[in-house]
C-alpha cells in the first residue's frame, strides 16, 4: 500500500492559506492603484512557489509509475480541463459582476474576445499559475529522465536557473544595462522560467539529495533572507524586499522546515486523513476564493485594511472552502472541474 507523504499535504495546506493571505493583504485604492501590506506579502510570498516545489517532488519520478502518455493525460485532466471550464465561467461572470483579486471586466464580450483573453490570461489573472504549471508539465518528461539517471545534472540546471533569473538580472538592472528589455533580446537563461528551479528543488529535497549540513545551510540562508526582506519593507525599500534570490532561499528554507517539522512528531501521521482531505481542496480553493472573498465583502462590508478583511476573511474562506469542496466534490462531474 502506498504510504502518503504527510509533508506534501502540509505544504499544500500552508501554500493555499498563504495565497489567501497574499490576496487579502492587497486592495484597489480609490485612484485605481493596487496597494499592498508588504510585511504580510514578504512573509507569505512563497505561496505558489511551494506549490511548484510540491509538483516537482511528486511528479519528477512519474516514470516509475506510468508512461509519459498517461502522465500527460492525467495532468491535462487535472489542470487543463479546469482551466478551460473556469476561464469560460469567469468570463461570463466578468461581463456583469466584479471581484478582487482575479476577474477582469469584459465590456465587449464575444468569441474573439474570449479567445484573445484566454490566450493572454486576461480573464482571471490569478490563473497565471495554471499557464506556468502546464509549461512545467510539458518539460517534466525531459527532467524525469535526469531524475532517474543523474540528479547532479538536475542540480546543475537549478544553478543555471538561479544565475539566469537572479544573479544576472540583478546586476543587469543595477547597472542599467541596455540589453534588459531592449531590442537585442539577449537570452542568458537556458531554462527561461524561474519556476523550473523551484520545481526541481522540490524533487531534490524529497529524494534526500542534500546532506543534513547542506539543508541546515539552506535553512539558515532562508531565515536570513526573510529577515532582510522584512527590514527592507520597514525601510520602505519594497521593490527589493519581495522576489529574487531572497525569495528562492526563503521558499526553500520554508519547504525544508515544514518537511522536518512533520518528521519530529507523530501528530501529523495520526491525523493523516484529515490533512490529506484538507490538502485535496487546495486547487479548488485557489479557483473559487475570489468568489468567497466577494461574498464575505457583501456580508460584512469590511474596510480593506481592517483586521477583519486581512486576517479573518482568509481564515473563514479557507475553513468554509474546505468543507464546501469536500461536500460538493462527491458528485463526479464536480470533482472533474474542481480537482
């Protein structure tokens, strides 16, 4: 019998709650600007990156279980089908109603507008996650070969990804090099998406690639990165506080800490079914939470910077979302569109 990996569920639970916190700590001001509580943003910013790490941890060894064709079909059913269906449903919703964050107004709806909007992630902008993870799925058959035969090369790819996305871009921006955003289009990163690095790191951590000493170093770097991010926020240097190398180190450390925490006590294993059930609702909550937020706003009319809006709303959304999804997904057709 397959033994469930409890820390994967715990990461899923934390990650979706972090998404809710990221979205409840931002709002649209009267002049149309999106304002954010950057302290909260800095703490919870690893949210979606943890999802990418979990995906890598659970998928890069798929070749030991089934064929590439089966893998791709499973992924299309789990992510591709909900993306299409919910893009259509949100497009119809966007014609008359509003919600924040995510849905985008479409004053001139039509088939052409829908196709253009779908191809440009201009229906519900939080769906960028689906587009990104689908690209990772398409890359997975190649990475899976390396996962099976040469983990050192996988880590080498993480290094290339880190240099291309963080080191190179940081100095290029700092020195105002004209090649950034210019017409030359110089491509320095052989693995263009920064999410590939997180995707691979999740698998390497799961497969115990790193020594205990290396893990302690990564955790220390992550703690220092969070501390630096919070300091930058306090000094109003918000553009430097969230993202880049600090995010990479912090996300990796957080992933390791959740994994290690699950291993020092039997509490989580004794309640494995509960955590597994809660974790299984994460994608559904991700899809539906703008609507839950909207209902909460209608019922309570909280100020967008209030404790009720920033903290209570995501907690209520998560708890009600878990129960709601657990109940309605007993219907087979619902489970296929809210996996």
